[in-house]
C-alpha cells in the first residue's frame, strides 16, 4: 500500500487577552502565579505552571503543566518548551506549590529545574526563575542563587 498524504500542521497564535503585566522580580512572578493557583487546593495537591514572557518581560501567558498528588507533580519538559515556542517567548518562569508548607526545594525540584534550564538553552529561551509557593509564603531559586 502506498501513502501519498502528509499531514499539514497549522499553528495559530493570538494576543487576545494579553495582560501586559510585567515581571520585574520574584515577588511579581509569585503574585501573578497566585492568581492561577486554586486557593482552596494549594495546601492539598501539587500543581505546576509555566509563565511565558517576551523580551520586555511582559507576560504572554501562563500554562498549567500538571496537577498531581500530594507530594509530586509530573512535569513534561516538552510541553513547557512547546508553549514557549508557540507564543514566541524569550524567557520563562516556572512555579509549583508545596502542600506541606515546606519551602525547601527537593532533589527532584532542583533536578527538573536544571533540565528545563538546559532545554531552554538549546532553544535560546532563558529560564529566569523557579518559584515554590505555599499558602502563606514563597521561595525563589533565582533569589537564592540556585538558578
């Protein structure tokens, strides 16, 4: 059997709903992320988000990457990078919550941060920060010199 058909891929991007919010520091990023976390679930289960920004550090969009269990989130780096490419982002900030209230990054947190940073370097997309959020506080990899 001979196949002559190759599927065409069509990508569409629009700026509808662009918030024009600018991120100048980790507190700005945390404040924006908090608007997207479910306040009733932040102490219950982990969620992981990615924020995409343009050259002027204006937010192009936020994408929920995963919502998982109490102690972990499955993070597919390809989905993060796909979102960045689709909206022409030049930088990203990632965030997840710790339902335990403990802000200390786990080995897994540090490992996934490094992998996302390396993937971004290949695509010329800079990982600016990784924020860990609890219901009352936050932690910034960038502020702590880890990134």
